[in-house]
């Protein structure tokens, strides 16, 4: 499971570098979306570290999976509303959060085995 | 062109992806998925950029059988940078325009998806919010207090404060437990 933490940290570094690269390339708006993904990875890294401290190895997996389900519903509501109100940037942001969470979840499940 | 429009155009052009979209559209009109494939961007990202370009009047869209096609508005792009800078910005109605911009900024800050995020502490800003909420009331209709509360609660849970302040600001008038929009009718009594 430490492999999962390493994965989260490496993805954060990668996204941070990608954001800087896009901004330097004159694509700040796209860089902002990478920053959003970076923040999502940061959030779930912090949650993972907390869960790891508080749980036993046997219960860690189930508790963390449950924590992964806490936010998506809100983000989906915001995505629908953003599309309904024609807020393109907000829609892009909420979609990026949901896609990033899905990647994290899938990767966690693959490490769990 | 207004100064705000000029700034919008330049801000829009100051992005590599948007420049690449414009260059693609110089050759031919295209739809979102075509642009996405050509520029190796997601369709959602292309849609976001196109919306900015449409807002700046650099690009326009039209429906073509199955697709929404995008094309350049050549009028803006045919002006040279020098011509744009040389232009005297229109000054008629400058004050009204600034006030309208300020109003829009307040509304954009305090409303999200049609709901009020928080009641402004500053009176000037609160008045703008109250006037915006007042648009939900019909002209020349007399409401009961319960009806007023129902309308306001669509915007924010603290309908009591908002109702009281709408009366306090003279946006709504009240006679006993009946309410109506100000400046529309004299009142039911």
C-alpha cells in the first residue's frame, strides 16, 4: 500500500510540472485544470495519510474506499449546474475533479488487488 | 469598440490553444471534435476555448445538419493592432456602463447557479442583490407574506432577513401582511 502513496506523490509532482509547462507555453487556462487535478491528488493523499494513521492494515482499505465516495455527488451536482448555466470553465473544472477521482479510485483498487 | 471589448479580444488571443484554434478556422470552418483531434486536446477543452472566442466576437457558430460549426468573425480580426489602439473608445454612457459592470460583478460574486451564496455585508452590494431577487416577483401583484417567503427562499434560506431588507430598502412595499413591488401600484388599501 505504500506503493499507492508513492503513486499519489508522483502524480502530484507530474501534474505540478505539467501545469508549469502549460503556463510557460502560453496555455494558462489548461494549466489551471492541471492545478485542479494536482489539488485533488493532494486532498486524497492527505486523506490516505490520515486513514493510514487511524486504521489497522485490515480496515484501511474499506475505510479509504468509503472516504473516496464522500465528494463525487457534490461535484456531479456542480457539473450539471455548470452545464445548465453555460459556465464552461466551471464544467471543465468539475469534470476534471471527477475524472481524477476515478483514476485515483481505479489505481487504489489495482494496488489493493 | 469599447475598451472592455478590446481587452477581452487581447486576453483571448493571449493563449496558445486559442491561437491554434483560430489558425485552424482560418483554413476552414470546423466542429468541436474536428478541432480536438487536430490540436490533440479534449473536446471539453476545445469547447471551453470556443466559448471564450465566441464571447469576444472572434468566432461565431452555426448549425450544419449534424454539427455545430465554428467560423471566424473576420470583422474583428481584420483590424490591425495599430487601428485598435488608435481608436477612441466610445465614451457615451461611460458612467452607466461602469455601474452596470459593477452590478454584474456583484451579482456574479454572490450568486451561484441562481442561488445566493451569502448575504452581502455591505449595504450597496446588498441592495444590488435585493433588486436582483425582486425580479422574481411579478409587477402589480400583491403577495401574502408566505408567498413572499416562498419566492425568496428559492434564492437563500434566510428569507426573513431578505424580506425585511427588501422592505427597508423600499424595493418591496408592505401593508399589514400584504406585499408588492414598489413603484408599480399604489397598494391594495
